[in-house]
């Protein structure tokens, strides 16, 4: 996992186990769909409860090298607490806390990732959606970026 989504001191055993599953240091991203789903739900709930913006970015690359470049470019956008994971195939998803969409910052994230992949001769399409502006439910956010859930 990139970022620091980990269980707190007082967290229960279940959350502690989930945090361990999330940390794939060798790969550098979330480990598995169930871990990604748990982190996504946890971050969305925290954003909704705290009335804080949350940006979901989905990047679909075309080809193996383009997929790796898209992941590296997204990783470069992350800050402490943000998450990145890879879906089967050539898709990456990132959650960035505190970034509002639609906004110049959200569009800039997508443009930078697409530019990095494009400069290397690959192709990548990024879609962004943000809470609360583009979806008041998690399902609405996922639908906005075209991610099957």
C-alpha cells in the first residue's frame, strides 16, 4: 500500500487484520480486492462523517508498460493517507483525501498521469469523481468513474 491507512491503537482485531492485509510493501499498493473494498469503505465513511472532500481516480491504461507508468504516475500524486491499488487488467484506482472534484486540482491529477504515460508512448484514460460534489453515496462515486462494483 502507498500511504498510511493503518489501524489505530484502539482498533479491534478485525481492523488490525485488515490493515495487515493492506500493506503489500514489495508491490507498493493495496493487496487484493477485498482489502481495497475495505479501505474504500473506511475512507468514504471517514470523509462523509467529517464532511471532507474525497477524490476517486480511475486510470485505465492500454498495455503492460503503460499500466506500470500509470501506476508510477499515480503513486507520485499520493500524500500521507491516500491510497492506490491495482485492479485485474490494466486499471489503477486511487483515493485522495481533501481534494475536491470537479476542480482544477482533480483535473490536474488526471492530466499529469495521462501525460506521463503519453510521453512514454503509451495510452491511458483517467476518470475522476469526488465526494460530495459528484456523489453522496459510495456507489454513485464508483459509477461516476465507471468502476464495476
